[in-house]
C-alpha cells in the first residue's frame, strides 16, 4: 500500500480568470490514476481518471479535437 499523497498543479496556461482544473500526475505510476479537481474548490470532489484515458484526453486536446476556446 502506498502512502503517496497528491501533488496538485495546474497548467501555466490557466491564468485566465480562474476557470481551471488541477491534476496530480505524481500518482500515475504508483496508482495508475491521474486525480483531477476544480482549482476553485480544492476541498470538493476529485475525479480519478485512468492513465490511458488521461493520455487520450491530452492527446485530443493537443490535436485540437475539442475546438478552440
């Protein structure tokens, strides 16, 4: 059992008014998940995304599959 705690960070691109998410990528190798949370509600719910799903999502964002903001 691991006692590793999430180390939260948000993108340097997220300085756009506070509509941001934070991720804890440090748990990807040990637990196989990437926790995601709302940066405005750090005590709120956390969504645990599997590493393969997170990689697919990030690849889609980089490829522009979700349109421009």
